[in-house]
C-alpha cells in the first residue's frame, strides 16, 4: 500500500494517478474526503487526515510500504514558521509512530540551506526531521513549477500584461510540470532507494519572456512583459492580496532565486520533459472552460 497526501493538489494527484496506473494499491489522504471521491471511484482508499494530526497520519501510514508527504504553504497562516513547525513535528512523529519504511517528501531546490530562502527553509527543517527518523527518505527537490503561470493568467488575459518579479525576464531557469514531479514521486515509492537521497527534478530551461510568448500565443494576444525589480516586490505582493509577513517571506525566496541559491545540489538530477507550452495550453483551456 502506498499512502499519498495532497491528492487533491497538483503533485499529489499526479503521484496517485501514476501509482494507480502502475496497478499499485493507493490510499489517498484528504482533509475533506468529499473532495477525494474521484479517487474512490478510481479504486483508491480515502482517509480523512490533516497532516497536522500526528495520530491520524500514523494510523493511515501504518503497514504501508511508502508514504508521500508535502508541506503545503498556507500564506494566510498568521505565523508561517509556527504553521510549518507544527506540521513538521506531526509528520515526523507520525513517521516514527507508524514505522513506515520509506517516505518521499516534496521538497524544493534550495532546501539544503537552513535559512535565507523564505518558505523553503521550512522544507529544510522537514527534510532534517524526517532524516532523523528510521525511515529511508527520498527528498524530491523540484525547481520552479510551470503551473505558476496560473498566478498571472487573469492579468494576462485582462490587461495583456505578464508581470515578472525579478530584475530581468531573460534569465533562463528550469521549469518543471507538476505531473512530471508526481511521476518521479511515484517511481521513488515503487522502487525505494537503499539509503536516503535528495533528487533534483528539473524541467525544460526557459526564460520568463519565452513563457510570456507561449502564454500570449495560447491566449491569442501579445503580452507586455513587465519586470518588477526588488524595491517594487512588497507593493506587488500586497496588491496580489498577501499579508505583509507572507510578502516578506516570498520576497526572501525571490531574492534567493536571483542569487542562484535554489540551484540543484542534491545527490542526483532527474530531467523532466513536459514542455511549458503543454502546461500553458492545459491551464488556459481549463480556465476558458470555467
Ligand atoms: N510552486 C513552486 O514552484 C514549487 C517549487 C518547488 C517546490 N514546491 C513545493 O510544492 C508544494 C505544493 O505542492 P502542490 O503544488 O502539489 O500543492 P497544491 O496543488 O497547492 O495542493 C496542496 C495539497 O495539500 C493539501 N493540504 C493542504 N493543507 C493540508 C493539511 N494541513 N493537511 C493535509 N493536506 C493538506 C491540499 O488538500 P486540501 O486543501 O484538499 O485538503 C492539497 O491537496 C509547496 O508547498 C512547496 O513545498 C513548489
């Protein structure tokens, strides 16, 4: 049995789908099981579990061959560090209590660093906490998700603008599709490594200007790329609805990215191939249908 958290989200759903496609038994975890009914229809078990509930998670993971966990960012939490610390303590405790032999954790490039990376520092602490259990741990460390383009769809569609919170829109970065990350998670669960490892998952290398061109083509209108250099980040993030402490954490993340701190430094690299254009077409199609 493989236990998958976050199955109503992007990476978790891709991982659960890949496991089911491989014929593996799957138990998905959801805070609201009603939102996971589709998984039941596809043959998975569904357990109602909040990742902050150590006992519920331990009960769901007991006897399983592998467990997938993530640290969902909740930028509305009044104290981001306290939220992450509570979740980390519960998840690591549940791994201990359940004695599940293998854990795959959705981490991030930059999670080897203890600080200076905004919300990614919490993933460093989660990796460390899991590493202190008896489980073999696979830390899956993707770079930027291609799906972050969804954050700018409205402004692109409405105002013809593609905002980039960086000094330049012409710096190439790997951007990975979440379904490719989910596939890496599923492969790791099905074939656990002998010892713990960190796996960087990198997608095609693109600039934000190139993504803007792809998005403009999908929307049928050219987009103006507007770079917002660092002094403008707090205002731009506040305008996007973030409270000041969350905006500060994200600004630290963007600064770390500009300084190259999120580069791959794990034990090995997996190169994922889904092109950005495919992800953009899917996102544009999905929102057009709404
Ligand atoms: N964005 C990037 O470029 C990037 C890059 C590298 C790594 N990451 C990592 O990827 C993570 C997000 O992964 P994703 O995009 O697959 O997530 P997502 O689509 O935002 O989905 C989050 C999932 O977590 C579940 N969840 C939230 N809070 C929970 C809780 N307290 N207990 C149990 N389940 C909970 C949600 O379920 P319900 O709400 O249905 O309960 C949902 O299934 C980030 O947190 C970050 O760590 C992101």
